[in-house]
């Protein structure tokens, strides 16, 4: 009888323990993958919202991606658009672009409010000096960055590029900005049920236009 009691007690403990462990298992935050390109267009702004390179040349582009809680976007973001009659000089100043690039991703809305990006977790996979070895690095940051390789302008630097982002499930506003005074933004939904976790943007190569443009996807 004593052995039976101990066996029953042990089984009960195991069942409770297993149940508790299963209940407390937390899923890793969903990951999204970011890509940025630059493309040449044969028509003036506004560019098409859906774009396929087709016969055009699309190469990789350096970019920074900032993420904001969708609830903080209480009005349209400020959209500075600059059109030029000549290629140079570009003497216009974009308040939104300066806030993004010089004030750690601050974003100005049309209602006058200025919001800060959320802190994100980035993941980088890169090759080590040992052949075949891949190193993974996770960091917290205010933005994700894509940097080109100095030896190959159509390849990302795999050590410095952080195009994998881990985010809790939810609604976000993402802003992409590059060094050519161009930026854009869109709402995204992050979920474990995402069919496609890849997000990309094409920055139009246009020496006669700077500032905000509607987000262009590479299909």
C-alpha cells in the first residue's frame, strides 16, 4: 500500500509539473526580415505603390528602419516632398528627415507631435574566420540597419547588417530612411501566423526628387 501511495503521489507530481511547464512555455517573438533596394524609374513622382524591377536595374541599398507603436501614430506623418528643376544643388531642408537621422529616429506627425521609436531586438548571422561556422548575435537597438559591403556595392555587410528583427506580436508603423534624403513609412502587423515575414522597400533613384515617397514594394 505504501509503495502504491508513493507511486500515485509521484505520478501526480509529474503530471502537475508537466502541465505547469507547458503552460509557462513562452514563444520567441516573431521575426521579420528587412530588405532595401534602389531602383531607376522612367516616370516622374508619384511612383507606383507596387513596383517590379522588370527591365529596370534594382540593386541593394543601405537603409535604417525605425519602428513605432501603431497607437502612437495619431495622425499622418509629416511628408516633406522636394522637387528640383536641376540636379544640383539640393538646398531644401526636411525637418522630418533631420529628426529621423539626427535625433535618434524621432518622427514628426502632421498634428505637431513628435514620437520616439520603440526599442527593438535585432539578430545578425555572419560567417566567422572558421570556414563553415556561422555566428549569431542579438542586440537591442533603436533601429535596424542595412549596410553595404565596401568591396561590393550590391552586397550587404554580413557583420554589420541587422536585417532580422524580433518583435512582440502587434501593430507597428515602420519607417525606412536612406542617405539620399528619401524616406517612407507603412503600417505592418507582426504575428506568429504571418504567411510572409519579409518586408522590403525600393528607394527611387531620382536626382530631381527628395523627401517622402509612397512605400514601394519589390514584388
